[in-house]
């Protein structure tokens, strides 16, 4: 194991460190089954207790009809409703965070009677958000947010933010800071919060961003409408392509391999707690697929 670590690129080492906590929770995972009949599912996340949370946009652009669904031992129920266009999900401690159009919501999962409270409103960002999309977190409780900008129009104007547990918002990247930033979507932070991976929906390019050095490095390309972004404990990265309905993997040498196609719109993917399955919301099909990983 030590020889593997020493011969692995540094960015993979950082990502591996953040995986250890997740894999230790695998014993709590529940059996996974595909789910149909969802209302425009966009993002998914599995908690340490095995419950799966899915954001359902329902009617795109129709405020108030979005919701978060929870899947538990084959049982399906609505956790919270009355949202606008809920997308990216991430769990920090006992709280579920939701990217909901131009705001970020928070739901305390360890309290009865779930309520979605506003964690960040639109006017708390450094500039008015247009299309809040994906969420990620590091081990220090920092939240990372992608704003995909005019994703349905010019495909530009996006940004990436970092938010501390004290709700201090910092703009990390946008088109003025680096012209390669068009419509950032999927995010993945390492455990220490030193590096952030992001995939751009417009260009289909996967980048690594060094937060300390403020440098952006291209890792791989060819992901079409890059959407979801996750990483297994062994360092393998998976990227979903919303436009073409494909799932790709990226190895330590940055080689890109297609592993599945045929989805109508593969949205914001997640890893299961056992680290051996990919949870794939097929947004247009209204389904959650379970993809075994080798």
C-alpha cells in the first residue's frame, strides 16, 4: 500500500485521504435498487445510515413544486417540499445542504419534522447567482458551490464559491479570473480543502484547482455536458455527461474510458456508502439507476 501511495500523483493522494472516512461507513449501507417514477431527479446522496436522498426538480422553472425524496429500505417518502429547482446535494455532519436555484438550503437530518431553512440567500453571494448547481464539502465543513451561469443560453457566466461553516463566502473562480471557466457544474473537494476538482458543462473539460496557489490545471476532456463528479477510494474518478447520457471513468493516468451509455440525461451522480456502486439520476427518464463498479 505504501509503495502505491508513493508512486501515485499528489492530487490522487489528497483524494484518497478523503475516501477513508467514507469507506469506513460502508457497513451501514442498505441494499440498493433502481427507482422509477421520480419527478425530474437531478442529484442524489447516500447518508451514513444508508438512506438515499434525491432532489426532484419536477417542473423545471416552476417555483414551489420541487422536493427532496428519501429512500429507506425500499420505502419512499418526501422529506421536504415547496422548493424551486433543487439540484446539488451534500451532507455535512447531520445536515443536508441543497442548491435551490439562487439559494442554498439546509435541512437538519437528526431532528424530527424536517424543515428546509435558508443557509445562503442570493444576496449573500459576491454577485447575483444565476443557476446554483452542484455542492461539495471538505472534512473541515467548508462548502463548495457551482453556479453554472447562463447554462441554457450562452453557456457562460458561471462561478465557483467556497463557504466556511461561519457562512463566509469567497469567490474562487469565474470567467474574469480564468477565461476557461464557462459553466462549472460537478465539484469534488479533497479532505483538506487544498484541491478542488470541477467539470465544466459547456466545454466538457475536467480541471483541478489548487486553492492555495490559485492555479487551474486541465486533467481530462471529452465529457460533453459534464455534470456529476465522484471518486472511489482507489482514486478512480467518475464523470456523468448530461447531454449524451454517458458515464465515464478517469484513472490515475487521466485516461478516460466510457463505462455506460444510454441514459436520457445522466445528472449529478453519487457513490454508495459501500464504494462499489454508482447512483445515477436519469433526469429526463425520472429514474435512479444503480451501476455496479468493478
